[in-house]
C-alpha cells in the first residue's frame, strides 16, 4: 500500500477531477490491485478514524472495544463493502442494457475510484464527528466524479446515450445507497 500515491490521487480527484478522470480511465488495474490500493487502506483508515474520534470526542460513548466494533465499525464496514459490490452489479447491468462494453473488474475499478472523495470525508468525519453532515456534499461530488469517469471511459459513445446511462446509474446508486443504509441500521 503506497499512501503517498493514495494521497496524491485524493488531491487530484478533488482539485482537478476532469484531468484525473482521463488519467484513471487510461490505467488498467485488476480487481485485486484495486482492493489492495483503495479498499483495504480506506477501510483501515476509516475504522481507525472512527475509533480515534470516539476516544477524543466521546461522541459514541462506547466503553469497551468490542462494543465499538459491534455497534459502530461493523455496520460501517458492511455498508461500504456491500455498497461497492452492489454498485458494481447495478452499474454493470445498466451498462449492459445500454449495450456499452463492460467488465465486472473494470466497473469495480470505476466505482472504487469515483467514491474516493466520500471515503475521504468518511475518514475525516470519523475523526471529527461534527463533520458528518458534509458527507452528503462529498457523496454528491463522488457522483460527479463517477459521471466524469464514465464520460472518459466511454468517450467514443454517443453523448446523449452516455448521459442517459450515466443519469440512470447515478439515480439508481443513490436509491440503492439509502436502501443499504436503512437495512444496515435495521439489521444491526
């Protein structure tokens, strides 16, 4: 895990998303490389940030580590992992419906890179719980990054068709996200 490259990626996605989207779509990384470079570091960082924020601010009032993991960390990790998996399936199906070329590993790659801004904010809101309301703003920005990645990935496709597919993908993912969050809170 190269944290310097990850920090550079975060900075570029926030400061110059169009240029970074073009660069990212030219890369060819496999599923396990994306898991190693993005999923695992962000999961570890978010869990540690949640713990530090809990200790520093006493916001969640968990007295023991098992309670912290059972009531806060486990739902968060499940939401992140289930979301990534379901978003990949959903996006793949929509791309297939619009007859756009797709592969499951490439779709997962686009999803993981698109949601780096919201994962970064999840890290900071774990450290400082008062920043949690900003997650909605960074979530919207992540959908914008996803739209840029789709436009860059499918630049040869008719713009009208691509915009329609991207809009359906983003609306469907947003609905799916709130369903996952609600189910996670009900089950755990």
